[in-house]
């Protein structure tokens, strides 16, 4: 699992303080609902009918024990003692207050977590098989490739204001437990006739009112070219 360096930690800490000031300005009436909307969505906060909802990023569904304990602490302190695991392997808190959301993000930052790009029209959490790394039928562990995509897409200015949310999944197993073909981009780790590792690239999948199965765009792309294909 990826570990923050000092630059990563500084970026996340600065984002928390930036968001804290935005919340303060909103509560003071200096930001309208319309102005505050994109700012809170960039930090994972929805405002729903009954209460706000905060979605926490869990890249490719991987957590360590310290992070799990922090999620439990947040559920007890700021919510109703539980969280909701989403279909994209994230955690959602359904009863926080808007004024507590900066404190939640600050707590998350202490264990190298955040809520960036978990909502809004951006590239969302890249997902994979829940058994990645231990599945008997996988070709290779797909999580390092998920991490490469995560680093490439997070904070990328071209991907923060898309026309619609955009979802990517990576699979390396014979059984597609990640429902990869229901994503905008579906990446399947495969080998070509020479035994070289690459990706089959499918595009155009989706769920919602009219579910669509993705179609193959490339049968094989070298792993080193996946971000530029």
C-alpha cells in the first residue's frame, strides 16, 4: 500500500485547512450555497435531505489497522457509530454536521487518508477485486496499477471538472469480481502471444438507469503505455 511522503502529507494538510476556511466563510454567510457547492464536493461532502454525507476515499479498498481504528473513531465521535461501505470500496458517514466536516478531514489526514475526489464530476476511486493480492486465479496483483492510476488522476486539473463522474476498474483474475465491464474504463491484465504483460482496454460501461457493458477498444496495450493510450 502506498505511504505518504512529506510532500503528500503537506498537500493533504493544506487542503484540510483550506476547506476549514471555506466552511467558516459559508457559515458566516460570505459564500452562497451555489458557491459552496463545488468546494464541499471536492472534499467529499454531500448535503442530503436528512443530513450531510461525507464519503472517505479508500484507494482500491486497501486499509491498514491504524486507518480502520480511525474510521471507527470518526463513526463514534462525529456520526452514529457506524459507516456505510460503498460500491466503490469507500466509506460513507451519513450523519455528520457541516461544521464538523473539517475536523473529520483533519483526523483522516493523521492516518494518511482524505475525501478528495470522492464526489463531483471527476475521476472517482479506482477499484479492483476485493481479493486482489491473494486470489488464486489472478495473473498478477492489480493494486500497483490502481495506485499508478490514482496518483495520475488525483489533483489532475483536467479531471476535476468533467461533464460527469468517471469510473475506472482494474481486474487481473479469471473471474471478474470487480464488475469491471460496468465502468467507463475497464482494464484487464492479460498476456499477449509473446507472454508479455499488458492490458485489454474496454470502454463505455456504466450502471444507472440504462446499464451498459463496456466494449473492447484495445486487445492489448503494454503496461507502460496505459496512461497514454
